[in-house]
C-alpha cells in the first residue's frame, strides 16, 4: 500500500508539469490570435492603449550602436540565449534554457507617417531572427563562443571527456539575435502619451498590453503568428500526453487486479 501511495504521489508531479505545459501552449496560441486580430495603426494616428505598429528602426540622435556579445555585429538591440541538452536517459532529451540576456537602446520606429519612440520593458520583448552555434559534447567551442563565455560571469565552458571514440559532457546551443538600423520590424505593445509641450502629442511604446503582450521583432507578422500557433500546438499535445500519463499512473495502483 505504501509503495502504491508513493507511486501515485510521484505521478502528481507529472500531472502538474503537464498542466503547466498545457497552459503555456494555450497562452502562445492565444497571443497569436491577438496578433492576428489587432489592426496595424499608422503612427500619425496613435492613441493611448494597445497598438500594433510596423516600420523601420533607427536609433535616437545620441544613440551609440553596441556590439552584439557573440559575433560583434553593430546593433540597436541584441538577445542571447544559451540552451543545454538535458536527458533522463529514457529519451532524446530536451533543450533547456540555462542563460538568457538582452541589451537594447531606446529606438524609433518610422512607418512613413511618423515615428514613435520604443523602449523595451525590463522583462524583455525581443523576438529576433537568430544565428546559432552548436557545441557538441567534448568539442572545443569556436573562438567567438569561448571569448563570449569567458567574459560572461554567469557562464562557464562545459567540461568534456573523451573515452575512446566517444565524448561525454554537455551539449549546448548558443543563439544570438540582433536588431540593426534600417531593419523592418513588427511591434505589439501599449502606447502612452508623453509631455511634448505646445499642445503637441508625442507617444512612447514601453509597456505590455493588458494581456501581457510586448513583442518587438524583425520577423513578419505572418511568421510570428504561424510560429506561435505551431509551438503552441506542440506544447498542448505534450502537456495533454503528460497529464494523461500522470493521471493513469496516479489511479492505477488502486485499481483491482
């Protein structure tokens, strides 16, 4: 009886993870729906509240382009993500984010009817096309990755051991996205009015919408919607499977043989 109880309690963890995964899929698909349903606003017609804006980006008059952390591209914004392959030995494993960072200057978006200042909120909002560097177990990382890790206090180079023809150790993926001046962008966020003086209205977009959406991307709206729907469907399917397996494991010890 004790063993059955322990198995059932352990199964609840699987159920909880499944429900969390289901919720993540639901949120991603809901966000895609909101993007699709939100009409693009010309910057000259901005009003306070949730807005969708499209245009090209440039820096403020006193902005200094920064070099991206890995490949040194001069950019207005950069986003870095480091993923590591984790496995429990019962499958191929999954890539888990072990580090994430972004840097950004205040920027302007110009759509031909006007321009608006954009300042990213502290909790992010960049969704950029990414370059990727893969480092397999036991491999020496390329020079730019080694330099980046050595200068990032939150990271260290993974250990690797060669055993004959086999290599053991962590497998990592380093991803970097950059936003350069002149790129076309998509933005979803909340516009608020700022003090401009002389009865002139100026706006800044620097907050999420009431639904929590803030997206600044160099991808097209159609691409973002499709990505959200696809990844949301994957999370929904995985979450449903984990939940069912957990529930079955929870009740099965108490069923009559």
